[in-house]
């Protein structure tokens, strides 16, 4: 069993050994650009968008080749958070400590 586990792990990491730690599929950069395009241009233009930066040299008809749920959700969350005032967020001090964020700016300046 350990032999097969080793080889399964080794085969899975074969592209990393050859090409380095590069993202080959499920590209988050494309998803980020698609969400940004949706936020900037709207839903109608998003479905008509032909992206020449992906699937080079031919390009990609984005509106007909992806499932846009992730981009729509991220843009919706962005619009909701954009409309909320930053003063409404009350973060407990112990959460700030867990994240390594000082509770006031005096700790940053060292006074």
C-alpha cells in the first residue's frame, strides 16, 4: 500500500518536478480577469467577450465556454462590501492578535 501511495504522489507531482510550481489548470488568473471584466463592463458585454489573452493564439469566447457562477458571485460580494461602511465592522481584539495586527497605530510606530 505504501508503494502505491508513493507512486501516486510521485506521478501527481511529475509536472512540478519538470516545470516548477506553475499553475497549469483551473487558472485563478483567468478567473480574476474574468471577474474584473464582469465588474467593469457588465453582464451583457461579459457574455459577448472574446478574450484574446487566453488560449493563445486563437483566443476564447468566454461567454460560451465558462460557467460564470464564480465570477458573478465574486462581483456580487464585491458590490455588497463596497456599499458597507468600514466603521460597521467590529473585529474582536483577539482576532487581530491572531492575525498579528496591532490594535492601534502606536504599536506600529513604536512609541
